[in-house]
C-alpha cells in the first residue's frame, strides 16, 4: 500500500511539474497575424469606430478619395504590414500560409480603414535687410487608420485601435510629400507599439545581481533566447497584488536587457526604481516583468 501511495505521489508530482512547465512555456506564445481588407475613406467623412468596423466588414465605403491621398494608399498599407511584422509576439503571414492554416484561437486577422492622409501647413512672414517680404511655409504630415482585430478562429472582433502617424514639432518639411512620407513611417511604430502592449513579453525577476548601497543595479530574469529576449529590450517591473480576487499591478521600476545568457535567463540593468526593486526582493515579493516601448 505504501509503495502504491509513493508511486501515486510521484505521478502527481510529475504531472504538476509538467503542467507548470507548459504554462510557463506558453506565456510568450507567438501568434500568427494576417492582414485582411485595407480600404480608404476621405478624411472629411467622420466615422465612429463602430461605423468604421461595419464599413470594413461589408466593404461599403462612401465619399471620394483625393488624388493626392490615393497615391499614398499602397505606402500606408506597407507601413501597416511593417508594423504588424515588427511586433514582438506576432509572426506576419505574408501569403506563404493559407488562411485556413492559421485559423487557431489567438491568431489574428486585421482589417484596416485608412481615415486620414494629409499635410498641415504652417508659415511665417519675415523681411530681409532690403525690406523685402518673404514667406516660409513648412508641412507636418498626418496619417490615421482604424484597425479591426479579429480572432482568426471565431471571427470575434477583439479591438478597434486607432493608430496615428504624425510628425513631431521638429518634423517640418518643405514639401507635402516629404511630410506625409514621414508620417507614414511613424505609423508603423504606432501599429507595433499597440500590439506590443496588447501582448507584451512576460518574465519574472529570479535573482538580484549587482547592488550599490540600497539600490538594485542589476537583476536576472527568467527570459532568454527561446522566448524572444534580445539585448536592448526595455521592460517594466511590476509588483503583483490580489485585490478582491483580481490581479492588480503597480510599476516599481524599469529594466534593460544587457545580456542574454541562455535559453531562459538574461541579465538586466536597472534603469529606474532600484531602491524599490531591492526592497521588494528583500521582502520576498513577486515581481513581474513586461516589455515596454523605450
């Protein structure tokens, strides 16, 4: 009887270990993402997110595109594809796989409605030493789109993020073409940024490393090459709490991966919150790490 109990305990122990390992390995699963319909509506046509979704799904659009905006449609589409391809935990399906091959829960199909392509102008008037009047004009580009993310298996609409590529205060160009192309380039980053927040890379601090006085300077995390870790990846550190049965997290600091030292381990430099991170580690608190944009 004792032998049977020991055998049963061993089986249960192994089962629990495998289950925990499987859950750990699945935390940074890579998803397939496919671009579906891409359409354009004139920026003067005001649409709610709900209206936009309906129009993308049915393929019915009203209004006319301007000649200038129309010539940038393919460039905007390419920028969206670049953004989808650059997200950490997504593998873009560029047509090498049939859609039927990626119909799995969690994989995404993305439709895009381009709602705005334009360049805003600013100018100043000045006079030279000969009292001749000059007018300097410069342009800032704006490109906007509404994405519809659908589960590839169920077809359920998951989210409708609005993404916007716009030049910064220093992005002033002497032609509308340069300004719009600058905005198109920035749109890619907005797309990948949204996806990275939707599905961040996850890890845990497993051990403290270098310490200086009362501040943590380096830590080790359980994330390595097998789950997409790379040198330079920025990550936020969060203290995990359970409130009324729900998980809540509060940011206590930020890290940067300095070296990937194995399949499941990396050494990180603490960029902020060193004092709070050390105090939490000393207190045995659970600290979760999530990828963030720099």
